[in-house]
């Protein structure tokens, strides 16, 4: 965004880092409204709690563009556009891949023990990706949810919660992480505990977003 909305491209960008806090995002948006900007672009931390501030933007005739994560509002006309993913479909794609892999490995009967590290609770990415896995768990009687923990979409938090899980069990077949940061943190913890992360014989790690480092781990088979 910074590269696209540069002075060279004819824009004056006012950027605010909300430090992953909804209250800070609302405060920043209100400041932008007071500054009478031409557009407001933001990535909502969670889905709910935006009606009032977006109503203020609408009353000020400032278009709002929501990116990356969607929001839940009473009136969709409160914002101009949403640019992002279908997170439910992403989760369903990941689950289908796991189903196919286990079928190829002839592991459709025995217990499959799954650790689920969720993203920021209440965000559209977390809701969609979680929903897909939970629906799959209902379909497969042999899929067992060992632990479900909040990794807040960060490598550090996922590493911490995965480390805590490994203190009481290393009997894990799959770790379903809701973004690459969490996957990297979980892999760090598992490899430190002596586990191998690999879809063929080791712990199967599922991730989302396809960041450069995440893709590198895929190429390495981790």
C-alpha cells in the first residue's frame, strides 16, 4: 500500500500503525475523518464493532475501503468496497487437501490427532478457516482435536502455545495453523522438541497466506 500510494503516484498517504488493536484502529479512523481525507483504507482486526465509526465516515462523505479481512455491519453501504479472500473457501480447500493426503496414505481409519492454532479470535480469517476445520471434524469420526489454541496470527504466540502443548503430548499428526506466522512458530517449537515436520512420515503442518518464507518451508518439505 505504501508503495502504491506514493507521492510519485500522486497520493499523500497518512499511515497509522494500530498495533493490532481495534480501539487504535477506530481512533485512527476518527482522526482521518477529522482531517477530511479523500479515502480511508483499513484492514479490520475483527469483524464486529465498526457500525458507529463507519457511520461517521459515511456522514462525512468519505469512502471507506476494507482490505484483507471482512467486517460484519448492519448496513453494507457503510463502506465502498471489500478487497480480500473467501476465508471459508480457503479452509475448505485446506481440509480437502488433508482428506486427499490421508486417503493416499491409507490413513482413513486410524485416529488422526489434530492441533488447531487459531488466528485472532473474531477476525473474518479466523472465523472462516476455523469453521471449515470444525465442519471436517464432524464429518470424520477418526479426526481427534487434541487442542485448540489462540495464536493471534503471530509467530511468537504460536510458538508459545505449541510449546505448552508439547509439554503434555507429542502424539500429534496434524497442526492446522491459520496463517504462515503461526505455522513457522509451531514448526520452531516442534523441531526444538525433536519432532519432524513433514507430510510424509512426520507432523503434517497446514498453513495459509503463502508468504515467501512460508513457501520456502513448503519447498523444504516442512
